[in-house]
């Protein structure tokens, strides 16, 4: 007979929720002080812990780095064999330990205190060595572990506190989605945060034609640029219209004199445009809604001046959906 483990799973989750509720209630001015000190640090944030706390420290370091705060994880065991040299007096050291008495951390604590390196302790026991030695004390609540012995609720609390520090840093530094994109150029997140400017066609790749040009010459440009669209300009280099290959076919079916016709007689006036800083995903949505394949891109300084062209194929090739 198969056992139903859902009850055990719910017990684990309930214990961790209880720990997080305790953490939320325990936050005080020390948290604000930690955020302010980390935000003004001009060097590195170094995180260290042992065992499961070490894994949490590594994850928090990665999160800090991902929001533009240079951070790395320091191995507690390696630090006693030369890696203490990687810590400078301008750094901030964050040590994570539930008990605050982990032997491997004691050499690091002594080194930080001796060299006046700012030490932030994330710890659950006030009478511990780490708590007493820390310049900023982030006291996490004592919690009940799932199964009685396995670090579960305690590491969940440590991780949540690290995430809270990271998001608070983002708010302090006004770190936005465009800053995030610069540090995450690859993968699904990078694609999702690409802007129109990142993928638009520019310069000589834009198929510009003068509005008074004969279609015979315009068709040569259309063929050479291989984009299936022409961007029409007036004598002031302002965008006045757009011509697609579909429009040309439809016009040619109704008129025999296409080649001698001027561009401004074929074009669609006031083409749909998009600002260069808009997300590429927004551009794709606009194209789908308007049932078009190309957009004229402008800088907010001048909406009538086309600085780029965005084609639906370019968006799709960038894995944007």
C-alpha cells in the first residue's frame, strides 16, 4: 500500500511559514543599517557560512552580484589556509550561522575584528560568539526544524533575509529592469528584457526613400535592402510614410503604371512607430494587434525622425515572445 506523503509535506511547509512569520516580526533598525552599509560599500561584499548555511551564503552572494553589488562566497575551510587574504579592509563581511558558534568561522571572525572589517552577522543566538563580535547584528528567530534535526526552517529564514536585503538594495540604488538586463544578457530573462534599440536595424540597413522618388528606383532599394519595406522621407528627412511589398502588389494589380508612380502616391501615411527604449516584447504585441510586420523606431526627442526599423523576423530570431 502506497503512503500519502502530502501531510508530511504540509507539515514541513507550515513549519517554514511559521519561521518566516517570526522573521518578519523580528526585523528592526539593524536591518536598515545593514542595507545602508552594503549600499555605500565601494568594494566587495563577502559572504560565508558552513554546511547548509554556506549554500545559503553562496546563493545570497549570487543574488547581490546579479543586481550590481559585487559579491562572492568565501569557503570557511579555505579561509584558514590562505583565503583570508582575499578580504580587504574596504570589504563588508557577512557571516551566516544558526548557532553562531561554528568552529570554522572563528578564525574569520577574529580576522575581521582585528583588521576592523565591517562584520554583519546573521545568527539566531544572542549569547553566541558571532552575535557578540558582529558590528551589525541581524538576529534570526529560533525555529523548529522539519524532522527535528535537518536544517530546513532555519535555512529558509536565512534565505528570505538575504532576499529581503537584496530587494532593499535594489530600491536604495534605484536598480531597474534595464540595469538588470545589462547583467543578464543571456537566457529567457535576457530575451524578455531586450529593448527595441537592442535589436533594431540601423544606419545603411534602413531602406530609406524620398517621397518624390519614382517607384522604379524605389523597387531597386526594396530589393537591395531585402527587408520587404520602405521608409519614406520628405526633404527634411522626416518620416512621412511606409511602403510594404504587400502594398506594392496590391497597387500593381489596380494600376498599370506602377514604375512611373511617385512613392508618396503608394505609401501609407503616418506609419505606426515605437520608441527605442520600449521592450521588444511590447513591439511584438503591437505588431500582432495591428497586423503589421515592421515598425519605425524613433528617439523620444523627435517622433518624426526614424532612427531604426524593427521587423517581426528580427524579434522572433531573438527568442522574444
